[in-house]
């Protein structure tokens, strides 16, 4: 199985997130070039990981919602809150009506 650049995809190594984060931490202490050599990974690979893990704007985590997502959720919740307030008002009025009718019937 060959990719478009001629390299085999089977030989491609995959690293865990824990390994990547630890490599980034080490690179902050020892430098990118030294850490890459010590771990046996390519320096551009480590640089890419550093950009992902150290720059929060470059690639948001899948667990963290973006600002746009938060705005969208805020609008949805405000709309839902307005709907629930309307229902609450109707329920208050209907309770008052039924309470009055109930009291009049017992007199």
C-alpha cells in the first residue's frame, strides 16, 4: 500500500497522546532537536506536536467546545428558557383559575 508520495503507509509509526504530550514537555526542557534525537522521532513531527499542544488556538481539543459552539449553545439555551418561561406563566394562570373554580364549588 503506497501513498501519493511513494512511502509505505504500513511503516508509519503511531504514537499515543501520552507519548506526544511527554515528548512536548521534554522538548520544552531540553530543546526540540535534542528531544527528537533522544526519542528517535523526526524533528518536524515533534515541532508539529508542540504547535498542537502548546498553542491552544492552533487546534482545539475535541473535548473543548469552540467559541462559536458556545455562542450557538447560548442562543439555543436562551430560546429554550424563553419557551419555558412562557409555559410557566400559562401554568401559573391555569392554576389560579382552577383554584378559584375549586374554591367557588365548595362554598
